[in-house]
C-alpha cells in the first residue's frame, strides 16, 4: 500500500505524544465499549467488540507501541479503521482533531530502530510548534487475523 503523507489526518494522543492517521482510513470513532477477550491473542489485542452486529477486533495501541497501560478515562475512545482484511478498533487515550498537512509540512520519518513503533512511522507532521507522528496503522495491525463477518 502506498501510504498517504499529506492531506487530512485524524490526530490522537497516546501518553504525551500526538499521532496522526489518514482520515480516509477512519470509519468511525466510538466510546470504549465492552470488549470480549480472545484466548491466546497477542497481548496488544484486547479482544473483539460487537459493532452493530459485526465482530471487530480491538487493539490497545498503547500496548502495541510499548507504552505502559493506564486506566481508561472519559476521553479514551476507539478509532475504527478499514483495513484490507476488515475493520479494526484501536484504543487511544484521546482523539484530538482533523488536521490538513501539506507535503511541505511532512518530513520523512527518522531512521533509527529504538522503540516498538518507529518502523511504522511514515512521517512527522508539523503544525505551528507541534509535531505529530504520522503512523501506518494498517502496517501496525497486519499481524492480526480479522474474523470473517
């Protein structure tokens, strides 16, 4: 997949960092709902949720990115994205806003191997004095087998 590096991005927060994902991938944003655990799933897979009759896997992006787990707050939500294999829910600390990044506002990702998520960073978006880590959520989630619906 040729990943988008400019255009509209939904921004969200994990810990103290701001991230962005192309809005074109986002199906919907939901409050955290009951998630049914799946035995022997990877630790970052919280389980599955029933989304209007459709079973959707749910990933805790904090765990996937190697951040410490925290309790959910009223701002915690699930970003549901479309992937080639189906929809996947992604738990984030907070959804911020939709920002429009031009190609001039996006730099290539740094070339280093520390951390769990850096190989999925496709760029760094700059707005005013803030930096947003633009991520390839489909690449991050590619190891998940999405149940047939």
